[in-house]
C-alpha cells in the first residue's frame, strides 16, 4: 500500500496559478510497483473527472478542459507528482485527488481548489 500526501490547494482568482504536489511513500515493493500517477477532481454535483495522468515513462494524458493550461510532471526520485495549473477558471473549482496506480489504485484525501471570478 502507498500513502499519499497532497499539498498546494487554495483560493485563487481567475487567471491565476496554483501548483499541486503529491508525495508517495510506502514499502520498497509498493514504490517499485508505481506506474501511473495523476489527479482526478470532483466538483459539487458533478461526476469525478480525470484531470491528468503521467506514466512512469513520462507519457501524459489530459482532460480536454485543461489542455494547454495544466501541466503534469513527476519526479521519480522524490516519488512525487505535480500539477501545475495556469490560467485557472471558476469551473476548475473542485476537490483534487491524487492517485497512484500500483496495480491497485491508491488515493489521497484531496485538496480544495477554489477559483473566484
């Protein structure tokens, strides 16, 4: 099992930026099993949405709604995944959850991102 600690959420005005971080820890076996890392988000009354993901090899995948504005990257040495969010919009307001796939899905508790208009 992998433990995830997220940070970086907060309140920002539209057009602003935030960077989310998610640090993973656990047994050596579980850490070596990590493949994809990424972020989902869920806004009130809406379904959970995959925001971005990055594989161990560096391949990335983004939701259409964030392409060109968000960038996901990972530091394998620090076992940390980051989500750089630029040009934020009010519709980006949600709880953002980090996930790590080790063959099983591991989830963080989530951080609130609020974008004011």
